[in-house]
């Protein structure tokens, strides 16, 4: 008899999720990490949208978008999946949910930056319809190059 994995629920992050968000951040990034203070701020600001993926009561991924009222460009700020949950489609689900929120709020474009060397993330974004717009030499901590990617949300 095959065993099934518990279902995944996407929901807005809450302040008490902060320790889990920090753990996922530490497990996902070697540099350019969001600090406790920065994540706490993102959970409070009106323009920040942080969603978590929860499985069996445990947070296994998060996605963060900046949705400032002043522009029509949503910025996908961070997307991270815990090591044990990678490859299960959570990044794509979170990305789609953040894009949906941006679209509902009238944003025409979603934009993000990704390390040029992060092939799995680049493949995820390419599959989701993002196109490279700009190379960013020395963009990341330690001098790593970045890529700015963009996707139309309104058509």
C-alpha cells in the first residue's frame, strides 16, 4: 500500500512563523540572507506579501513579494524551499500565488533577480514564463553576477 504525503497549504505568513522562515533562509542561502530584523519588517509592512507553504503543521517554504502601490511592477523578493521539500513543485506554487496576488492588485509586470549560477531557480522561472532582461555584474554578496528576469502579468 502506497503512503501519501500530507497535503500542502499556502497561507499568509504570521509573526510567529519567523523562526521557521529564518531556518529556511539559512538552509537555502549561503549569502545575501534576510536577517531576523528584515524578515520581521517584511511581515509587518503593508506592501509586503509573504506566503508560506505548510505541510503537516510545518512550514516547508516561503515566498515574498514587494507590492508597492506606486508602481505597476511587482517584485518577487525571495523564494525559498526547505531542503527536504525541494523538487516537489512548491517553488512554482508559491510563485504562481504571488503572481496571482499581484495581478489581482493591478500589477502589469513581475520582476525578480536570481544568481546567474542558480540553474534550478533559473529553470523554475523560465518554466513560469520569465525572460532575462539584464545581466547584473557583481550583484550578489561575494561578487556573484545576477540576472534580472521579468514576466508580463496582464496578457
